[in-house]
């Protein structure tokens, strides 16, 4: 899971807006979720597999926008 995947899905119009069913036009504020893992006396930071992104429909007269960790569910392969 990576930002590249979100970007490509949008470029290839594989993400559909749940409101108007048209392809989602853009995303913003991509951020990886970092989990701290306690390992004895050390605390290690590891990169988890989740990432949040704000999806914006961007089509005419559609205001749909969502900040989600589950953006993969909008990708239609
Ligand atoms: Zn829409």
C-alpha cells in the first residue's frame, strides 16, 4: 500500500465516487500511520500498513470528500 497506488488509481480512473459514480479526481494529505512498538526498554517506530488520504470527487456539482484509511475499497480493479 503506498501513495503511488492512490495516485495511479486516480490517474487510471479506477476510483469511483460513491455519490455520483464518476471517477474521483484528486487526493490530498496522504499520510502513513506510524505505530510505536515496545521492544524491551527500547521503543521502535515501525511503519504500519495503513495510510490515510483525503479523497475529493471533484466532478461538477458533487461535493463528496472523505478522509479515510480504507481508500482501497474505492479502487475498482
Ligand atoms: Zn462525486
